[in-house]
């Protein structure tokens, strides 16, 4: 596994272009575009203020930099470095800015969710969408970029508007049977819209593209409900994670529950493999504990870790949530299907150091990864069934059906991986630290990397 | 002295009387007993004196008669003489009475003791029971008190419950009202918020100094390179159409998937049906008992088999599909019933078998036992009869002693016969042994003679040769001489081996025991001196002789039991070596 040198970044703003050729990073008010393969700086743009959001257009030609504090959006062109565009939202404020799927429109959500402003880079035209709802996920584009669903709130009722992204024509507008809509998401094939209620009520509604209600699903009443919803890439399954520490899988034909995955603290399933990360501190003599070493730091505090396979039953560490506080740290908050829809990775918030991998063919628990610290982020390889995760330490962890491996990030200065992103080709990982980033090129993962070696040790 | 005896007795009679009388009133007994000895003493001194004998007599007779005893004194005879016999009888009766009285007294006393102790016990128990009663009464009052308290508690709790329920109801009402109020407030706030937003929006839009603005260097083209279109009804329709197109395509895809799945499932169904048909038709001949039931099934099956070929053609026809599913269902039912039947049969068979095996085994066991017993009996009978017959046979000519004697005789006779034979054989052996010795001796003698003869011849030849030529060697004629002598010896040895063989056989058969050792050892010992007895020739042929001696000594040291054979072998061997030597020498 090759690790690149460390680059600076701020606000964890670092994105690879959709075509996979360029890497854009923000450093304070500067935007740096590099070639992914050579890491040479191609372009350097200077924005008006510290960048709080950055995004590539779908055709990888433009980069959007939003400065929410200033209510400003600046757009840069990769092809024409001297081309510039500045959108000023004025005193109305800005809380969110995003590209439309065509890469020629920018949708800005104003402060207090007063409206959504659609700016066209082609015509300078501006259009407004009123009454957007301030919620967990109030806006979603279908994967083919044709339609946009927007959650709205009018007269204390929830509505969903479906727009044609081509010309922002309102295709459908319908009221949803929700108390307080919390989010919506298109199925990957763009034909079904999943809408879920806020956590006070367990309710998931499925609407067809033409606004027909296909089905309603509610697992239970009264206690806190849905926490996360994810479609499988095949549009076949809808996974719903909830506050009762369970994931329920709905099928796409009857929209009924076909499976239920429970996150139980004691794993008795003999078919599941439990990987437990074990840390080994390198032996350090008392002489080495000098100030010099501590300032140098990295090697001293770096601990070796490896995975051990625990035979069931395994007790997973559980943190009891504080019942007096809102948004209790319990329930399944993160769900991710692998690119082939074969596996589902989940994280239960009161078992923060554990990632669960479920087999969607057998509908059963496949693997459990018990880390030494809380899992910050995990993401599937976009090409292969391979899961990368980080726990805010200096290691990168990879799981595949063949086994599990932890890789030390060999950088100076204690690079702590806070977040990670796969390159779209599935061979490069972008590791984000607090104000640094590092590329991890694992072309050789198919060759003789530890993952391969682990195949034999497991 | 009859007087004195009389004197002694009356008080006793009196005593008895008193006791017998006093027996009935038991409370008085104690006092009478205590007064008894006093009474006696008193009576002895005062009851009868010389003067009042007559009176005493009459008194006693009265007393006695009152007791229902025959009178002691009869006045009928005119004589005032006492009838001694009657008196004695009376005394005896009185004593008896007295004894009986005493016994009854004792019994009564015991009984009294018993009853008094009984009384004590009863009194004790009664007091205890009284105490218990007291206690239970107290307990009862306590319990009653507790019950009352509990009832009070229950009442209070019920009140509490009622209050709580009321509270709950009240709270629920409060919550409901609050919720509704909250919702209402929420809505009001939201409306207000919306109004504010509107107002803010308006204000911001109206505000001139800091307006929303876009500053683009130059407009860029659309990603698809087309120009944007005007919003018209046409575009609306087009959007609608596109939406439905995507939906339709999605449904199309799904339908196709389902179709594929269905086709697969249908294939499976067909396969299943075929299998079922084959199974059902194959089981047909095996099950004869439900032939009548299967007849119509068979007909159906045939029809269905015929149908199935058609169904592939009209697979998507609703009718055909229905038919297929129906037929499958039917067959499935049949198969199920068949399997169930088989199951039942199997279970029945198993039960039957398990029962049968048990029963049969027991039966067979018993039968076998009986059979074997019978056999044993028969065998026993057989043996019995055989025994009897044998005994009869034996006892008919002689009696048992005779028979035993006879058998002994037979044995003795046999033994003697064997001994005789043994002796003759032994003698024969000895003869053979002697003969052999003679033969060997003769052979030795012959060889010595031959040597002597050869020497003679050599000397003769030497002389002759010396006579013929002046430088003649003495060796050559000697050699030729020895050769001829050897030839002779060979024939002799072969001749000797023939009788040896004759000897060998009986020796082997008759005496393989060490008994024969002393017989053979002297023979070798004899052989030795015989060999030594010819010292005159030793000088001429010393080498060969020593060889012989060595051999014999070896032979002596060897195994004794196998001596005979060894010896014979040695003989043969020696002869053989001799011949060998001879040939080599030649």
C-alpha cells in the first residue's frame, strides 16, 4: 500500500472530480486542484473568504466554493482558469449551496429556509422555490439527474414537489401523510421516492414518481422511530435503521419487511466472524520518555494493532445513552450498501466502536468489526465489496469477505484519520485528517498487500 | 390341738367374710383393711373362750350358712360333736373364698390405680386443652384484629387507586389538552414564522443596497450543448411523457424480471409435476389394496401427462396456467396423501414389527426352550436306557464284580502280552546289536589283514622291483596295492551298511529312550579297544587311525539319546569319506 505525502486542507474540504482525474482541496481561502495520478498542482484559485463548502460539477469542469458566512458562492472553471463567477446571496444569507445535476445551475438555500434560489450559469437567470422545509434531508436529485424532490412545509403540512431538473418545471406536488417529514430519498432507479417521518413517529412512505402512494410502513408506535434510511444500489431493498437498534429491510415488490437485523450486545451467531482490534504498544524504555521523543511524537504514540478473531459468544461494549438528553446516542444511524448490493454495513450509536456487516443474500450477520475506539466513518469501495473505515487514530482499516486488516498510515506528525473517501475507480483512498490529507494508493491490494496475506492467516 | 387350729381359723373366716362383704363398697375397703389386724388380735383374745364355745359354734354355723356354705355343725345327731370333715371343708371353702377375695381385691386395687392415674392424666389434658383454647381464643382475636386492619388498608388502597386513576385520567386529559394546545401553538408559531419569512423575504427583495447578484464573466453553454427551451404546454406534456416513459420502462424491467422468475418457477413446477407423475405411476402396481382409489387417479394422470405437452405451447394462456396449477395442486394432494399413507403404513408396520419381534422372540424362545427341554429329556432317557441295557447285558452273564475282575484280567493279559513282545523285541535288538558288532569287528580285522597283506605285497613288489631294476621306487607299487585294498574295503562297507539298516529300524522303534544307552556305550567302548588292539599296524598307518579315534571320541561326547543314529550316520559318513578319499587319492 502506497501512501502519498501529506497535504494541507481545511474544513475537510477535499473532493475528487466525478471523472476521477482531479483532486480539489481547500486550504483556508484557496482552492487547489491537483492531478490525482501525479499530485501536481494544476490550478490554484483564491476565493474571497474561507471556504465552507466545495463541490465539483457533474461534468468535472467547474468547482463551486461556498462561503456561507459571507453569503457568497464562487465558481471556478478548470478549462478556463481566468473565467470566474460570483453569486452573492446578499443579506438574505446562505446555508447551503449545491450543483444541479446538469452542472449548469446552482441551488442555494437561504437562511431560515426562506427559499431555494436556482441560479443558471448559462443564462444568469434566477428562479426561486418557496417554502423549502428545514429538515434532515429535504432535497434529493434522482441518480440520472432528471428529477429533484423537495420537501416543503405549507400551512403546517408536509408536501413534496418533484421538479424536472432540465427546466425546473414542477412535475408533481403532493401532500405527504407525515406529521413532520424528516427526509426523502430517490431510489437509485429514480422511480420510487422514500419519505420518512421525524423520529417521533416510525413512518416510512413510498411514493411513485407520479406521486402515487405505493406503500406505508410502520414497525412500531410511540417510541422513537426512524434514524436512517438507505436504498440498495439495485433499488431492490430499502434499509431502515431505527432507534430500537434494528435495521429493517423492505423489498421493492410488496414493500413489506423481509428481514430484520438486530444489533445485540452479545453475539452468539456462530456463522458471523467477530474481528476484534487488539492494540499492542511497542515496548518503550523509560529513557525514551524524554521530552525530545514526546515532541517528535509519532513513533512513540503509534501503537501496533491487529485483528483477532473471537469465537462466539462475544460481548460488544455498549454505552447506555443518557435518557434526559435529546437525540439519544442509540439506534442505527449509519447504513451503507456495498456497490454490488451484496453487503450492508451498519453502525449502532450505542456501540460506537463496532461496525456490523450483513450478508444480503443470506440475510444474516456476516462479520463484526470491534474497534478499540469509536468508528468515525466507513465507506464501501465503489467497485469491489470492500469496506474502509477509520476511528480517528493513525490507522486505516479495511474489511473484505476474505478478511480484515489494519494499516498504519506512515506519516510524520501523527496523522489521525478523521474521514475517508474512495476514489471512484476504487483503487485510491483519500484520508482526511484534521487539517491534512493523504492519498492512499492501494493498487497493490490485488497483489501482495496485507489484505491478501490475511487471507491465509484467517 | 384341733382347738388351737380352730382358734386360728375363725378369724380368718371372719376376715374373708368381712372382705367379701366389703368387696362391694369399695370406698370402705381402705378402712376395713386398716382395721383388720386389730380386729384379728382382738378376736383371738375375745371371740371364743371355754365358756362360750357353744355360742360361738352356733354363731359360726349361722355365719357360715349365711355365706351359703354347708353347715359346720349338725345338731340332728343329738351329739354336739363337731363334724370335722364338714368343718375342714368349710375352712377350705373359706380359704378359697378368702383367696379369691384377695385376688379380686388386688385386681380392684390395680384397677383403681389405673383409673386414678387415668383420671390424673385426663385432668392434665383437660387443663392443657383449656390452655390451648385460651391461646387459640387469643390468637383468633389477634387475627380478627389484623383482618380488620387489612380490610382498612385495602379500603385505603382502593381509595388510593381510585385517586391515582383519577389522577392518571386527569394527567391524560392534561397531556391531551397540552398536546392539542402545543400543536395549536406550533401551528400558530409556524404560521407566524412563515409570515415573518414572507415579510423578511419581501423586505430583502425590496432592499436595494445589498441585492442578490450573479457576476459571471461570460455565460457558459449547457452541458448538452442545446439551448434552453421556452416553457410551454408542449414542454409540460413532454415532461409528463418522459416521466411516464421512465415509469413504464421501470415497470417493464420489473415485469420482465418477474416473467423470467415466473418462467423459472413454472419450469420447476413442470419438473415437479413430471416427477410426481412418475412417482405416482410407479407406486401404482405396488399398492394393490387401494386400487379402486387409484383408478380414477390413473385416468387423470394420463390425461395430465397428455396435457403437459400441450401446456408448454400455451404457457401464457390463463386457462392453461390455471390447469397447471390445479393439476399440480391435485397431484400434490395425492402425493401428500400417498406419503401420509405410506407413513402410516410404515409406522404401523414398525409398531407391528416391534410388537411382533417382541412377541415372536418370546414365543420362539419359549418354543425353543420347550424343544430343547424335550430333547434333553429324550437324551436323558436315551442315556438311561443305554445304561440300563448295558447293565442288563453286564449283569446277565456275570455280576458287577465279575465284570470288573474280567476287565482287569483283560488288561493284565494285554499287559503281559505287550511285555512279552517287548522282551522278544529287546532280545532281537540285542542280537542285532551283537551281530553288528561282530560285523564291525570283522571289518576291522579284515582291514588289518588287508593292510598286512598290502604290506606284504609291497615288500614283495619292492623285492621284485628291486630285483628287476636297481633304482626302483617303493611308493608306486604300494599305491597300487592300497588302491586295490580300498576297493575291497568299499565293498565291505557297503555290505556292512545293509545289516546296519536292519538294526537301525528296530532300535529306533523300540528304544528311543535313554534305556538303551548302557547297551550302546559298551559297544563303542569295545570298539575302541579293538581299534587299539592292533598296535602292530599303527606304525604303518598312524594317520588314519588317529582320525578314527577322534571321530569316536567326538561321538562319545555327543548327544547320548541320539547316539544310535549318530553312530549309524557316522558309519555311513565314514564309509563315504573313505570312498571319497580313495577317489581323490586315485
